[in-house]
C-alpha cells in the first residue's frame, strides 16, 4: 500500500496533467472555432493558472514536471476536433 505522501503526490500529478491537457484541448478549440475563440482562450488561461498553482505543490512533494505524453496530446486534440464538429447548440 502506498504511503499517504506518495498517494497525495500522485493525485497532484494527475490533477496537474489534467490541467496541461485541458490547455491543449481549449487551445485546439480556439483554433478551430474562431467565433468562440475568446471563450476558449479564457478557459485555456484558467487551465494554465491552475497548472501553475499545482506545479510548486507537486515539486514540494517529490513530483517532477515533464511534458505531457505525446499520445495523450494527440488524443486530446482529437477529442477537441470531435467537440468542435458538434452543432453549436450541443456545445453549450
């Protein structure tokens, strides 16, 4: 069974990775959906701000910052492509 500190660190790492991929997702949407690009950029900025808050906390608990897995980035961009293809009403 992992130590509490290890579990906590892993949780922070998972949250940090989610924020990084959230940035990728909203960046892609802003690129694909020019009409709503300002909205997507605000959400991208929120993801970045949360990522920046989590990074020092993660480092303080022995985690390390590394670029996201290329496969995860490709998957996230593909999901953004799928989302952007939905009718506007379904994206609300």
